[in-house]
């Protein structure tokens, strides 16, 4: 039995004459292009939205936004991989009019236009609302942990800083003792010279100054991330509950088509206290005064739930398992409910 045979690589073929022929009429690239075409880039605050008459011509931020959106829709977030897509992917070639910015240009676009990208998301939400794609009655709130650029070794708390200072002091003491013996042992093989010991000692002194400054910061802030200041050490999720330096991203989704309404970042690992904040963002995005918000037991906080109820948000939040210690705020809410001060108890519906 013979194998299936493919095309002869030497066989001449007639490929489509233009990139337009590679992209169907209902393709997502056409949706992206149509959306960005109607944006006022200058009003949204994009860098280089207005070109100067002198200097090197920049890339149109509209084109880079096309690439940015395409990448996120197809889970291609690396600047280097996006650069590669502009040279090998005919869909991206169509979207970018054949332009191929380098990875540094792509990275700088995201860095320089963080605020403008948030404004673009708000425009996107308003467009969906006008198209009737949001139900506007029931939403769900949840969070996820995103690993930060900050590594664990660049995340510091009081314990780690004090441990490092102790290690530095010990090393300095060892080098000082070694300096005292340097003249006698200079002729020995593989023994550091006095000059080498002094250079190492100077580096340790500089490192000690750095960690002493960190110690004063962690005593005030509790935890410091030197590369990604907003990130904190937290359980990143999953069964293993691995600790990592992360951002806690809160997201609200509408129930009609499961489309995202709003998002926000937090540097705390717990979701307590975030329900009202996200509910208000959802109401603002939908342009409504009342909604129903569903959340898991991580959001169960008495004061936060009561604040939601008073602002027109009906909360359906799973209660923690019985026997767990209640916060004083939850005890006070239960007490007020018993005395009739709070009438709505939909926040305490158990959805487990």
C-alpha cells in the first residue's frame, strides 16, 4: 500500500494575486480593522497619534493596535513572536499592510500607551452595549493571579531583608579577617590578593547600603518588589498553591454572551473587599443603577456585601464553610440583620 502523496515542491502554482484574497469576508482580522479604523487615536491619548513633519517617520499606532489585539486574541503576547508573525502569517500581513515593526517597537507601544489601551477597552465596552450584546442584569465577578515580571529574588519582606543583611555582615567579617592574613598568604596558590579582597569588600558594603534602604521600606510598606512595584507574593492558584510574585486581576463578566465588562488590578491575594468596587465598575460600564452580582466565597465580606446592597447591587455570594472564624465586620452584619437594620439577605445565599 502506498502513502498519500503531497504536492511536488518544484510544481509551479498560481497563488492568490493579493493578500485580500487570503482573508475571508467574515474573518476576525476584518473586525479588528473595522474597530480600530473608527477610533480617534489622538483623543484616546496614543503616542505618535499626530505625526511631526521632521524626523524619522513612526509606525501608525493604529497598525500597532491591530497587531496588539490580534496577538491577544490568538494568545501570542511575546513581542518577538508578534514580530515573527508579521513575516510569516498572511492574516497579520493583511492586518499590518505588510509592515513589520521590530520587537522593541512593539514592546514600547504597549509600555507607552498603557492608559490609552484602557480607554480603548472602555470604547469597546460602550460599542458592545450599544449593539445590545450585554444583558445588563446579571454579572459574575472572579479573579485570577497573573505572574509578574518581578522574580522571587527581587521580592523582599522584613524577614528576607534581615536575613540578607545578616549574611552580608558575616561575609564582611570573613573578608576583614582574610585581609589580615593576605600579606602572609599572598604567595599561596589560589589565595585572593589584598586588592581582590578590598574590591569584594567594597561590593558587599554597597550591597549592605542597598538592603538597609530596603529594610526601611519594608518596615513601612510590609513588602517591596523592586522590578514590578505593584506585584506581591501570593498563591498563584492550582492544587499545589505555589507561591509566586503576582498581580491579582479582578474581572466582571456579563451573563448574556459571557463578555468582559470591567477589570481592575489588586496587590492583595484575597478577594475580600473587592465586590463593591467591581460592582460599581460594572454598573458604570452598563449604564444601569441596579444589577445582580454573583461571586464565590472568597468575596464573602459582611461590610462589603451590605455596601453593595445599599447601592442597588443584589449579591449572590457563597458562604464559607461552617465553623470558620468570622471577621468582626461579618458578626456586626449578622447582628444588624437580626435587629432589622438590613432587610436584604440575598447576599447570604449559599451556592455551594
